[in-house]
């Protein structure tokens, strides 16, 4: 007996969610098909904390995804960051994913420091809490830690590296379990003020993938993006618009089986970006 198509689609969705989707992933990175290793946006906390060192102002960011029209599914993230000195910045964030009866909550903090003119480092830590139903036996927790680095190879070329430690699940009726360490490396190449090319390699000790994206700026306050994610086989496009202290980014992603997913973020800066 064949299962309904909706059940098969939902099963594939959960596999994609666990295997290929990063919680709190930024809209800009998604539009470029990337995990965000070499991308600076409001979600640096969950992508590469070293990117925080590049901030020159405090900002608040909120983003939301609508994944493949899965009913009642929430994917909402809120970030706040502030510059703590001329060389460092601090960020805190919260991410919620799931629907009633199956939810994952993530709380995280991060700090980025400029080590020299070419090098910036950052660390991030947090806790991930998952609950299935109302039974306590179905809840679990995971401690997370992430280290990031950015290195300016030249005025046009920048390298980003991120190491995400094994998650250690803490469950009521199971022993702790370690997961594979995840390593990502990416570069951004900006041959002109209007064009930036991104390439990213990800490896989790089991499998690897290659992602790539392009950003084109037809004007000072407009960005057009396109990308491809090798792990999930997703093609993505996006737009960004900047007006003084307000930045709006949108992304549309297409999965070969699950269909279309959309996302939008709004970032508010204390001082003007223009």
C-alpha cells in the first residue's frame, strides 16, 4: 500500500531539515545558497561569529522562513548585536522552529574580535532544546559551541573558516551521544564594487558539499543574489534593499522535490548604513 504523497513529502522535509538546513541561517546566505561562512549579515551568531568584528554599529534583526508551504510550521529568528569596542562586538539570538507538538528552541551568544588588520576571530555558544509532544521523556537538549575566523587575503579576496563542535544530546532516557564535527570554509571575491562571488565547502566527517553564489549590486542600495546549494540541490534567488537605517532582504529557494521556500528579514541599525 502506497503512502499518501503528503506523508512522503513531509518525511523528505524532515530529512532535509535535519541534514541540510542550519537553524538561524541568514536570509542573505540562503539567497546565495550558502551556510554563511564568508557572509556578513545579521545572522553571524549562527553562521560565522568572526563576522561580528566587522560591525560598526548596533542592530536588531528579525527573520522568518515559510518552508515549502508546510502548514503551521514556524521558522523565526531574532538577533541583537552591539559594538563593545573599536575592535569587538557582541551578539545574542533566539531561534524557533517547528509546529505545535514538535518544536526546537535555540538560545545563543557570540563575540567577535579583530586580531589585526587582516584577521578576525569569533566564538559562539548556545543550547538547543527539542520537545516532541508533552511528554518529558521526549525532550532533549544539546550544548553547542562554534569558532570562526576570517582572513583578508587581499583587498578583493576574503577567507572564512568555521568549526562547529559535536553536539552532545542530553535526554531523559538515553545516554549522551556525540555528533560529527562540522567544518566549513568559504571565500568571497569582489573584483568590483558591483559584483561579489562566493564559494563554500562544507564537511561533517561523513559527507561534504560545495555551494556557490553571486551578488550583483546595480545600485548602492540594491542587491540581487543567486546561488546553488550542493547539499540540498537547492537553487535560490534573492533581493536586498537598503534605506538609511533599515535593510530588507528576501530569498526564494527551490528544492527539486519539496518545492518553493521563502524567507524575509528586516534589520534595523542604530546609525545609518548609507
